[in-house]
């Protein structure tokens, strides 16, 4: 029994998420923390399908599907309408994948955040366009195989740092979270819920299907991403105040990469290079949090 | 062309969904099925009494101290005793030891017994219906008392016959007070009597008395222990200044010795030797232990050795006695140095004399503590015969004169209180099975109660309790998901300061608070048991783990479980298994 | 109250009177005066609406999709490139059956950049399921915008109110701005047939398989059909309160016309003058103004045009690889009517080039001189194009 995690669920079984789907786990925790006064805007992503085919709905809160690039804008409109109706209690949430956030949806997200629209934007990140067949996005990490970065053309561009991009907007609240750290995730969702203005949550969600790993390691891989500092858990308030929430145990990146088939092709030199990049990013984060040398 | 009428609104068929997805039974996707399956923790398997230690610590964590204490009593009538004097093989087997440090199970057992005593808990024990048969138990040491206890739980009348004036055996007359205070023992014996066991003290029995009893009772449980000290086999050992260590300890317990000044030497390396040496210190003397092997080979508990040395006992290793002579009002022990030359069959160092040079040690008195033998021949079972059934901790013999079960130190390879309890338990189970189902049923019935690979048997399983549903697989450390645990130091047992210890026979170990006890119990992995941590429930992507009011507080909804296996991997304590889904032809 | 205002301001006044709750728009010439006026209304409290100044037209319509789905009255305005950018969501809005109203200022599409009037932008969206109403002057613009809200909310389909760039949007004319009380009688508060509601949660826009999608599309079509009928009711209702009426088509002196010119937008005003002039000369000519383009008023078109000997359509737009779009639609409307007149298609005024009375008279004369059109599209007033200079 976890005292910090609410018991009430707002999601049904019977959805078509893959076995071990990290995105399903993320939504489950998110809704537990949010409660029923929530409206979800859902641009195209895996959850567009997991949300259920007509006439079924996986969620017990209102949901509007939106065009791929429009998540931030549709939410702005819903919020304006609720304000016009005098409803200040319901919280508007955009629930988008990495594609609809980092790439095609970035404009609408940036626009909404620049206007400091009063909503929560959640990006659940499985690091590729999974719904359409595992194609690369700008959230795909350096080194990964995808169907559009196959073989020798594995992705050599670094993963875009979306939280940093939004911190530059002076967003009131932005945070990373992981499905392997549910209490931290729930705390951040609750905090976001109580904050006014634009809030952004970047949730790391494993994809056993797209990352070529056994479904039962879904949480383990998510944990390892945090413990290797590849996906650090931290918060940024007003774009300037950084708080690191968890000190990784500092396992080498190879401990994380070796669990996933999408990194199988990497040589020792590649691993070393990745380790350097992760170390560099971690040092940078420490400095921002006022903790680094 | 559709016409809009005043009454009918315009056609509006849009994708608006509000039916639940629960109509979609995704359980059909599964090819692996997770099941809750509690398994055996290594601690319980290592405990000769098969205490359900993982469960005990779980209950302690929840503050359910009475329940935890009763869980001990199900398998062992002596939590207060064992929490003080047991050699805790459980801690050596503890999986937490591979993570940081083993759980201080021993300390927690003592804490629970103390708490029960302080709260005057009345245990609610499961007992079977009264049976007609009655069993005589010879010897009120830990084995005999345990046998009586378990026989009473099984519904039998048990009468115990004890030669000494008080019951307890080595617990009363051997182990010093600073290790085991008398009120603790008396209370635990009283609890056994409250089950209806009758203990007659001051009854020394001859072989003929025993045969008479064999006719009167349906069975006899012989647990007389070892009363005769082993000999050194060196000249001079029969002189007056040389005393057998156990008889010395008995005198101390009886109160007939209150001072022991001067220099004493103790030959031997077991707990008895240490007990003697530390008692001498407290009685005002100096003590030296002379041992033929090294410190690490000594069978005495490491903590005891350390405390003895701390209290000023001198340890002379690798010395074997050659002869003992009187000298200047005292004794001179001639000892020969030994050297290690290989390993014995039991894993201890094999020693040989080193050179011809000997040393003479001058002392005022000498104690021997090199082992024990049975006091009388009839204490022990016959070597061979048709009617003999050798079990792990006792021997059942059907003779023409009656039905005999021999247990305790008489039959146990390892001579300890925990093994004595195991012996009493096994004997009671063997008798109950024999009476109900015949001799052929004894081995299989007992085998079904085994916990782990060695001879530990569980009375809870024997009586049909939920523990019988656990898998016999003993959980190993690599089956524990250690990601859910933080390093935390092991509880340190608070003790009297050395200066305080050496002046008194007060108990050396001090009490711990409930706060500290719970904190230590929380370190326990609860290997193989479900402690309702909710990981499975939290991480299931399909919300297929449903809470309920059953014993585990949850079940898997197989209508929706896709068999992803996350629950099994994220269970910190391996309380789930994944098995292949069985499909019918044509599925 | 009569005021001399721009067409843009007429739109803004109508939006104000309609008590719109959420506006979302992105500036583009020549729609800017609409959004600027509305910004002032919102800022000084004249209009109690939330105005989202979004970062693109696509987001503007996306925001309204969100707002309208939440059960409030919404409005946007755009033009040309902006409308084109919205294209994906134009389809989305109608399929979601959202009663969004948009003012669409007809402007040419680039490249080259051209801010002047041209109808290709709105007509290129003719398949998107939006009702399209074309306006001739400031009064019609204000009135049509008010009617648009009423109509949209009756049939649950979005409505595009179309006005010419500059010739209408930036032209000052006297416009009777109704009183709020009268508008409230005409246009009741929005009563959504569905909305996002935590008390009654459901999902909008889920995956739909071929099993149900076709019926949903048929439902949109049925909505369009209903709109066609409803327009007459709206016309009556509006006339009853304000004394003005605007019909799907307006025939001018067509009863005995041998040749009927067909126009839309501000060209109509010019053409009215020409018709009067020609009639004075004894020409049997009439004018059909087409206001409603979607749903296309097939019956009305047939009724008015079938008896004529020739029809000449003036298109200020073009569908490349086909012909002028009004001409296409009219030809399609007439093709099953036995003995229908030939339809001449003239392309004029593209990219804001002026359509004067002389241009229109030239079109008339050419129609008179030919029995049949020599080609499907006849471009009027084209100049010689200089050869492209050779690359060095």
C-alpha cells in the first residue's frame, strides 16, 4: 500500500496497448493524481488508438482527439471555453507523444506556452513515431535504430532537450518524470495541477515493441534510464530554478543500452562516446541546479 | 433531400464514444500467465525449527507484534530463549546479507519475546481436538519440553519426568544467567504447562522405571540429553582441581559457587568453554581458554568469543593438553603446540603436533569442556534393527516393550537449542502420523512438511495452515529485485559496557525500542512472500491486478492480463511466477 | 443605427452582437482590421470574449475546435495563405460537426505575394464541408455573419462568410448596425448538442472503422441538405426582425432574359449597373447573383437559368486543369435539365485586377456573338507576357 499514490483509477482495462506499454502505465498514474475534473486533448500518437475505437473509450474523463500538430492550440481553446463558462475547476491537459511535441506539435506547444495558457502539457516520450511503425523523431536518442534510421544510418543527432526549450519560454513549471518512479511522478502531477499558467511534464515511457526489449523489463529499463543519468529527474520553475529530484546511482550507460535491441549495433567506442555525452549533460544540469563545479 | 422539421433535429452522427473498453477481453493475447506463488525464504529453511521468519518480520514491520510472536510460537515454544542463545543459522542464510548486512533476526526474536512478556500477551494457538493417547516425556530439557508442547498442540496428553528439582535442562543448569535470565525461561516453561502438560520434577528414573512407563503410556519420548562429560584422555585429568565445565556451571546456577578467584584455565572451544570462562570472570577470577585449533575453528558463537575476549578472557590457540600435574597448591598443565595441516571432513582445520617442545601453564584450577556423552546406555536408541526409523532429528524404535522416540542431543548431529526444538517437533509429528496412519505414512507425511532442503519441519504445514501452499523453492538473492531497497545499516545490539558486565550475572544484552525493531524488520526482503507493497498493482499497464479482501489483498484479472510479466519482474521479493499459458486445441 | 464603416468592421460588429465567447485568430492582410477591431472590443469590454492570439492559422482553427467542442460560440477570420494552412482542420471542423463561424476575406494565393481579391482561396476549400456564403456589400456582410451563427448552430456545420479583399473589407459604406436586443431575439444563446463535460465524460473523434465511417459522412451530407432548406427559414426569420432579406440566389431581371450573367461578390454591384444600362438599350439580359455556394443551390440555379438562351458566368477564380469554379458547378447543376442553355465561362479579375463595367460589357457582347463557347474558360483582358530572360 503506497500512501502517496491515490487508489482511484480513471481508466479501464481492455485497451489495446502493447503488453508492457509504458504509455499506459503513465496515463494510469497521471489520472490517479489528476482526478475526474480533467479534460484531455489527444493529438495523434499511440494513445489515439489506446484510447479506444468508436464507440469505446478507455478513459473515464472527457477526451477530444485532435490533429497531430494541434495539441497545444486545441487545449488553449478548451481552456478559453471553460473560462467563458465560468469553470475554473476543470484542468485542461494535452496528452501527446514525442512526435506531437518535439516535432510537428512544437509550434503549437511553443505558442501556447509563450501565451502562458493555463493548461498542463504532458509529453509521454517513447522516443520515436511508434504508432506509425517506429520511425525516428527528434526525441529519438543518439545511437538508436528506428525504421527510418536503420543499419549504418542509426541516429546520430542528439535527442532534442524539450524541457530546456520550454525553460527558455520561462514556463512556470516543467519537470521530467518516469514510470519507474511513481511517487515522484504523482507528486509532480499534483504540483502541476495546482500551478497556474503553462505546465509541462516530460514522462519517460518505455516501448517494449519499438525498443526491441522483452515486455517484462518495461519498468526496469525505465529505472535504468534514470539511474544512468540518461533521463535525470528534475524540475524547473519559471524557467530558471532547477531542482534535481534524484541522484542517480551512476551505473554506466551500457547497463541501460544493453537491455534494448535498438542499441545492439553500437560498438564500444560508440558506448564510450554516449557515456561522455551523458556525463557532459549531467554536469551541465548540475551547474544549472547550482550544484556543479 | 433531408428535410428538417420543427420537431426532429438535424442528423448528427459523430464519433462520440462512451462505452467502456472492458468488453475487449485482452486476456486472450496472453502466452505467459503470471500467478501469485509464495515461496520459501532461506532463513526459514535454515532455521532448524522452520520458523516462518520472513512472515515474522513482515508482521513486526506492521507493528503486529503479537501476531509475529504467535507466528514464532507456531514453530518454536522458546522465542525468549532462542532470541538469546540461538546460533542463528538464519542470519547466515539471509539474502539481505548479499545486499548489505543480514537482518538481525536473533535480536528481533528477543524483542518480540520481550514485548510479549511486557504486554502479558496470551497467545491464541491453533490446537487439534483432544486425543485419547498419552505420551511420557523423559527429560525436561529443550527437546523434551518442545516434544511435550507440540504433542499438546496436536491434542495429546504429555507428562514430563525430570530428574532435577526444576525443569529446563541445559537451559536451567548449563547456560549462564547473563545469557539467559531465569524468569524468561520460567515463563516459557509455564506457557507449556498452561497447555495441560504436566511436568514432574525430582523424578530420577531407572531403566526399569522407564520400561514400566512404556507399558503405561502409548509412547515414550526419551530426551535425557548428555549428562556425562567427555574425557580429555590425558594423565592427571581425574585430580580434584580438574572439574568438568558443565558441572561447574550447574553449581553456579544452583548458587553453590559464588566466588572463584585465582587463575582458571578452560580446555575446549565450544559455548560451554566460553560460558565457564566468562562465569569465572564474573566470580572474581581470571580465565584462559586453551584450544587445540584456531579461534575461527571454535564451535562457540563468534559474538560469545568476542565478548569473552573483551571481558578479559585470554585465548591460547593451537595448544593441546599433554598432562596435568599438581604444582605449588595449583596445577601445571603441559601443552603441546599444534599446527594446521589440512582440513577435516567437517571442514574444520586438521591439526598436528608441531615439534616436540611443550609449554607449562600454571593455574589454580582447570575446567574441561570438550563434549558430552549420554549419561546412561538406555538414553540412546539401538544401533540397528527392524523396528527402527531414523528421521533427521530423532529415532523412532518400536520394541516389544513399547514405542520409543529418542530426541535432542542424543540424536542430533548439531547440539543446539534450535535443533532440540526441531527434534521435539519431529518426534511429535512422527507419533501423531504413526497413530493416525501407520508407520509407512511417517516419512512421506513429514517430508510434506519440510521447509527447504534440510530437515526443518513446519508444524503449521503439518496442521494444514496456509504455509502449506507455498512453493518449496528457496528464494536466492538474484531473484530479489534489489532496486527497491536502500542500503541501511544493520541494527546493533545494545549491550552492557564491559565494566558493568564483568561484575554481574545481569543479562548482557539490553532491550531495544519498538522503533528500532520496526526499522530493522523493514530491512527484511520478505523473500518469497507478498507483503502487499503494491508494485504489481501499480505497474500493471492493463489495471489487471485488482485489490480484494483475500489473504494477499489482490488477484489477477485474467480477462485482461496480457501476460507482459512486468508484475513478476517488479515484485521485489519474487512472490510471483510466470508460467506458460495452457491453450486448448483450436484456441 | 446607421454608421459608415468598412466591411471588416461590419464583420466585427456582427461578432460582437452575436455574443461570441471565444475568438482565435492570426493576422493576415486583408483580414487584419477584423481582428484589430475585435481586439479593441475585447479590451474595452464591449465584447466579453476570450481572444486567443495564436501563433498560426492552423492553431487558430485548432483552438476553436477545442473551444467549440467545449460548448461555446466561436469565431475566427482569415484569408488566402491562412485559409490554405487551415485546410486540414477545415475538414476536421465539419466532420466534428462544430458550428464555428469564419469570416474569409477572398485574397489571391502566392507565390507571387498578392494581397488583392481573388476567390480561388475559398473555393479551393469547397469539399471541406463548410457552408459558404458570399457577400456583396457591408450590410450584407453584417447580416450574413449574424445569420451564419444561427444557421451553423441549427445544422451543426461550420459557416464561412466570404467577402472580397479591399473592395469589401476596406470599403466604407453606410451599414445599419442592429440593436443588441433585436439580435438577441434573432439569435438565441448557443445550446450545444454535445460538449466536453466532466459530468458526462466521453471521447470525441476516436478511431472509426469502415463499419461506421460512411454513415458519419452521410450525416454530414444530410446536414448540408438541411442547411439548404433552412436558409429560407433563416431568411424569413431575419427579415421578420430586421426587415432585410438575403436569399441563396438573387435573380435580377431574369424573367425574360435571353442571356443571364452570373456573378458573386462585389462584381455583382458593378454588374447590376450594367444590367440596367443594357436593359435601357433593349437588351434582354439578366443577372443572377449567387450568394450560397455550399450547399450549392441546384434547384434555384436550374429554375432561374434553364429558361435562358445563354448563361455567362464570371469567375474571379480558377481550378487549374478544369475551369472557373462557379461555371463548373453551374454546368453540373444544369447538365440533367433537358434543353438547358450553354454556359459560357469567363475568367476575370484574377489577383485583384479590376472588373469594370466595360469588362463586363465585353463579356456580354462576346456571349451575344457566339452560339457556343469556343472553350471552357475564356480569360478576359490578358496582356502579352514578356519572354523570360535567359539565364546568364
